[in-house]
C-alpha cells in the first residue's frame, strides 16, 4: 500500500559477509527514501529482493531466494553455501528500487560473463563500462582499460544461452548522457574522449572476435528479413559489432559499413551502417549520406528525419556548420515539429559540439529558440530545456549557458512557455 501513498524511489543498501566455517552468507539490507514535498519522512516499503549466490563455476550455489524486506533494516542468513559467493542482487529487477552494493571489478566482470539473470548481467556490464570510462575522463589523461572488462565482454559476445537482444544490450557501452549522470562536474571533451577510448580499446583487442560475430549474424544479400525475436536480436548483435569495429576507422571497417548500407534489407541495418560512417570525416561518409537520402529518405518523412538526426548528432569537426546547413535543405521545414527536433533538438543533444568550449553551440541554439518561438511556443520551451542542467558543467560552460538563458529572458516578446523554462532553469 505504501507504494501508492508515498512518493519517491526507495534505495536499498546491501552488505554481505560469508562465514566459511558455518557455510552461511549473511546479507544485511537497509532501505531509505528521500523526503519529498509533504512527506518529510517515509515508512518502510515492502520490497521483495530476489538474490542469487554464484559459485566459481558460474552456477547458483543454492536456489535463488526472494528476501522480503519489510522493515527499515533486516538481516538475512542463507545456509548451505559451500564457497564464498559472488552475489547477484535484485534479480529480474524484482522491485523498482535503487541498490547500493559495493562490488569489486572482479565480481562485476564475473557477473557480466556468467550470471543467468539477464538484467543483472546487463547491469554488471554497465557498471564495468562506466567505471572504465570515468577512470579516463579526468585531466590526468586516458587510462588503460581493465582486462577484466575486455575478458567479460568477450565471454558475453561468445556465450550461448542468452537471448540475442539481451546480449546486444549487454555489449552496448552506456550513452554519453547516461555516463554524464555519474559525474559531479561534466567535462564533455574528456567524457567524449574517454568513451571513444574504451570502445576503441575493446575493438582493437577483440577485432577478430567482433568480425567473427558480425559475419555469423550477417543476413545474406537478398535474404528474407525475419521479424521474429531471435532474428531481430541477431541483427542487433551484428550492428553492435559494427559499431565497435567502426571505431577503428580503417578501410576494412568502412567497407563493412558501406556494403551493409548498400545491401539494404532491414532499415535497422541501413541506419546502423549509416551511423557507423557518420562520424568518419571521409568521402565514404559523404557517399553514405547521399546514398541514404537517394534510396531511403527522399519522399519518406520518417526516414528523412532520421537522416537529419544522424548528421546533427555526428562527431565530425564541422557538425555545427552541417546542422545549420540542414536548416536550409529543401526537405526541411521549421514548422514541422519532427523535422525541427531531428536537427535542432538532435544538435542540442550532441555532447561534443553543443558543449563546444567557445560557446558557439549555445549561441546557435538560443538563436534557433528565438526563431522557433515565433512559430511554436511549446517546441521552443522544449528546446530551452537543453540549458536546464547548466550547473552540472564546468564554470566556463556554466557562464556561457547562463548568458544565453539571460539573453532569452531579456528578449521582448518571448513566449510564456519558453520564459518559464528559462527562468526556472536560472532559479533551480
């Protein structure tokens, strides 16, 4: 009942101790929930916590347990545990809570490669990826990527018995926006470089394995495009492999992407190949964009918006200029919300170029907000929200974003919707 009467997301803090003499594992669970308006304190929730204890062989040492956490703090003793386990907690996302549980890189790598629970396998991998990226996203420079991550990635890539789609998700490095949430002060340049470094390291060390997996899941030219879950998952794995391989930016990897794009087939394959070529400032990129437009986007608004978005989100050095030029494209319309989002909104989500140190991305967005505001107030307000997290960035970028927010507020005739978002951002 408290799930319906109390606001907020509970946090469960976990700590465990193994007793080799008694063959027991004792798990202490403690729940908390931050105050919210009108609810300064919260009563304990009833939280089912599904737990598995894995042995060195990768299997469960005892049948998985559902621990019923009903009090603020409870201690659970699990018997018959023959060796010190690696703990898989909150299996199947058994409750909508946040979990705080200190685990070593060794344990996370083991879970990523062995856990039978797909959700926890994915989450362990995400934590490993995040640690690797954040370790390099510092002024001290790029760090060597942990061999544990590379090994767990390889084990996941080559492992059997995992749903193909879940495997693809488990192999996918977290997005820049997700990684930024883990930083106290976001430095976009360092974060972008660190994420690229981790991807390229994995691709370099596991190139042969990625190529083998890519070819294994490749659809034969002209072959039937099946839409069953397994086939969709296999295409996802193939496209994740292509994404990693493309980070190497070699003639060989470009050729893979070009061939996949021209082969057609499913649109997910075509889009993945186009994205793979979009960050590589070569003739292959220009040809890929033209091919996508000529064969897919022209005359199809949905695919056209995707074409706009791929370019506005691109990592190439002239991304701002390219985004600006897209606004003059014959097929672009500022009065069409989807097309507007696919260029202006996509560029505002471009971590590297929107947050350019010189503030050019911020100024460009503010210019577009003022233009859009005369056409669609709500769209202008949504675009303005791109500045709402400005305090999470370094002081130099904060000042430049604040300046654009102040400029918007000072503009005579600014709509109420855009004004509210801008003024609230400055007050929060």
